C-alpha cells in the first residue's frame, strides 16, 4: 500500500469548461458530474479554486497565506487564467487528494466517455513531490 495520495485532473475545451462552470447543459458535462457524484466527489475548476483562495486570503490577511502572491499573479495573468479556466480537479469533499482506489475509479469512468475534442487530458497525479513540480515556498 502506497503512502501517497492521488488526484484526478482533467483539461477540457473552452466550450466544455464554460458549461461545467455554469449551466451544465451539455450531455458531456452531465456525464462528468455524474461520475463525480457516483464517486462521492465534486468537480472543482482550478481557476475558481485559486480565486477563492485569494479572496479568503484578502479577507483573513494575506500574511497567513504563503502562496497568495504566486496565486494572485497567476490568476491576474490572462494566459494563465485562460489555461486554468479549462483545468478541473476532482475533490473528495474538501480533500484535494485521496486514495488511489478512488482516483482509479474516477479515471476509469472518465476514460469510458466519448469526450471527442472536449476532453483534452485526463491525468492521475500523486502527492509524491518527486513526481510533481512543487509550488514556490513564498513569493513576494
């Protein structure tokens, strides 16, 4: 049994992103959200998570939020904003990382979808720092 925790991330088209972040009118949006629900998880847009982090930091005092300046710079950059608006992660409740079993279940279900050009990437990541670039310790 691994000590690492996991997360599923997806990159999607602009059209699918807009639908997932608003009305959920597209059949593919409904299928993705059903996968989340069936796995007792929820879909979170990376840009929205970054924006909420910055809003909370600004309310509570940014000195308590080590990644505030890096995150704020990221969401204020138009190119990075466009990128992160099309990036989503599955959370187990408020947990950003979870068991490999849950991550694998979500991944298998996503791979069964006919996402066409709207699902650009499905990625299983783990919490092992050796496998992932780490955010800066403190910026600004």
